[in-house]
C-alpha cells in the first residue's frame, strides 16, 4: 500500500461525504415514517370509524345526558338504583360470557 493510500484511509470523511451520508439517512427515516404512519392509520381505522359514528349522535347524547342529570338531581335514589342495575347487568353478562366460552 502506498503512503498516499494509507493517508487517505486515516483521514476522516470529507464534509461532502458526511453530508451525503446524513441526507441518505434522513431520506430513509422519512420513508420509514411514511410506512409506519400508513400502518398506524390502518390499525386505528376501526376505532376512528366507531368514534365518528358516535359523534354523529353527539347532540342526542348531550340532550339525553342533560335529562339524566336533571332526573338524578330531582330523584337521587333512582340514580343509585339505576347504577346497581347496570352493575348487576354487567356482572351477569360477564358471567354468561365466561360460561359460554367454557362450553365452546
């Protein structure tokens, strides 16, 4: 190996070479971000669709919530009773689901 070639290997890369390498790295990162963002959109599409379908009925849900608040302010015991019924129904559904999965 000649002394000029050895000197070439010992020297750090030039500014243009470092810039080209950094630009290539940035371009690859941009491509990776584009691919991952499209994967993320595909994975979250069912959640987004569900959210948009709920938001179509936003006004109705707000009105129903307001009526529920007024009713519970006038009759607080009915709210407690409704809460107990909802909790019992949720427990019943959970046990029924476990029983169904046991026999499958």
